[in-house]
C-alpha cells in the first residue's frame, strides 16, 4: 500500500479545517499536566492537614489480627485458681459456651495430679500445680516461678513469653494464650467458628450432631408434649439466648420495611411536586422556585440528622427511621424528577396538544412515557440504597438492625454477633439489588418496545 502524498495547498486546507485538533490552544496543551500537578498538591495538602503520617505511625496495628479473628472465632476462658491447702480450683466464665460441667478434651488431668491445658497439640501445653506452672512450647518445658507477689518469667524464655505488672503471658498463636499470675492461671483457648450458633447451652438440642437433630425432628417421641419436635427445634433456634436469631430477624425486617415505606412515601410526594418545580411544565416561576427551595432544604440536611430530630419527636423506633428517609428522599427525588422533566423532548408534548388534548392528557401521553422509566429506575436504586442507609440511622435510635448492631459493638466482645448481622445485611442488599435490577430491566425494556 503506497503512502498518500499531500500538496502544500492540501496541507494548508487540512490545517485550516482542523485547526483545533492540529493547533490546540495553550490552555488545552497544559490542562493535562495542570490536573496531575493539582492532584499531587491536593494529596500532599491532605497528608499534612489530616496528619495522616502520624496517624499511621501511632496506629495499633498489632491489634489487627486479633480484631479480625474475633469476627470468625470464639474463646473459652477457664480460670485455674490457687486455693489454700494446695488446691487448684477450676472456674469457667458465666454463661460459658462450653455448657454446664464442661469437660473438653483439651483440659486434662495428668496421672500425677497436675491439671493441663493443651493448645495446638500436646507438645504445646500448660501444666498447672499449686505452686508451679510449666509451659511447654514445641515440647520444650519452661518453668514460671510463682512468688508471693508475682509470676516470674524464666530467664531462657523465648519471644512467646511476655512479662508485665507481675503477670506472665504466653502466646500460642491462633490457638490462644495463658496469663499466669501468682494466684491464678487464666486460659484463653480460641476456636474457629461461631459458638452455639444454632442452639444455646440450655437447649435440649445443644451439641447435637446434624444426624441426631434430623432424627429428633422426625421422631414421634416428643421432648415437649405440647408441640412437635420440629416446632420445638425452630423455637429453640429463634430464642437462642446467645445469638437472639428471632430478635435479629425482627429488627432486619424492620429495616427492610423502613427503607421500603420511606422510599415509597417520598416517591408519592415528590412525583406531583416535581411537575410543579419543572420550569417547562409549570409557567408560574415563583411557585417553581419555592418548590425547588423546599427540595433543597429537605435534602441538604443529612438523613442521620433527620433521624435524630424524629427520634427526639417520636421516640426510638421505626417511625423515626421512616420519617427520616421520607423527608430526605422527598427532596432528592424532587430534584431528580424535576430535572428529568426539564430535559424531555417537547415535540411529543406539542404533538398531543395539537390534537386538542387537555392539560392532564398532555402530561399523561406526552410526558409520562418519556420520564416513567427514569423515575422507576431512580426509585428502585434509592430503595436498594436506603436498605443500607436504614442500618445507619437505626444506630441512633431509629429502630431496625442498626440499633442491634450498635449494641453488639459496644460490648467490644461480641464481634462474632457483629459479623453475623453484617452478613445478613449483605445478603439482603444483594437480594434487593438483584430484584431492583430485574424490575428496572423489565420496565426499561417495555418502554423501549
């Protein structure tokens, strides 16, 4: 393929025809570098203004792994107390996840009378006697001396040992730790999973294997004469005192209802107001201006602030959450809907007018077919988004699962419950996202046909 050769006249004509492309202005030539320099300058400003370097340097990054592990693990915390007379007494925490009279396989009584706790395996263990504690790491023993005032770390102790305030702490990695004092030994034994998720320790179905549970559900011999075993299983699951499934599901349903009702009411109110605010629909400029300022007022105040206002007025509960979503989304929908109306093609409206249709018929047949898919798409998106937003406003007392989530976080010990509720919220948002996408596709598809 031969190259095309242009004459000087053709080159000149080409330059004149495409002058903006071939000879861009100075502003266009330096716009790219200026944007890059501005971005770098803004990043440097944020780094110093928000003191990001100091925050990163002083962060407690050592807590990251235990914090994340708390979401997917649980701990048993038996305590070995040294009593007078050379007696070692075992205590379990209140409402122990091990149930009443626990005897797990990792708590042993050795032939010589010592108590032992194993961690990863028998090579990593703690042996406890009235005045002596032996710690085995990979089979190597280390003796922790117990004086009248403190526990003393052995001189040849490896990095797994830590001594502070008269206490010696031994870390066994993920498996847990042992805190040794001169009066007691506190064991923290960590396990993967969520303890007693299905049934609490007071349930007759606690610690049953799945085959045993199925056999009990279909058995004709009733545990409770007043109900079937299957009904009792469902009731015991929902009333689990440690996980409170029934209450969590109820609060999750409240969140869903709050999002749906608040979004629905906002759409119903914003729909007619948007026609008033649209300048090409309503020729009364003062009325259009007032309506738009109303939209600005309701949406400029964050939903969380409105939730605090309505909690003060109505008291804690879903009504405050519904009201907060309703007020905020009325302004947002009004702005979006009115702008959509102002960008319609007037030819359709003029065509309906030309056949003698009245004002309502003009809006019905000349405007609605153009804007209805956009209105529906925006409403469905905000319905999905408000499901997440309802969780946040619930944390300030507006009801729903947000308040339950905040209660679990405040204890700083129930992070597995937090993970459970976060997973439920993710599932609900995922399902609603699929539903809204399906409805939106059908509506837009029908409109295009």
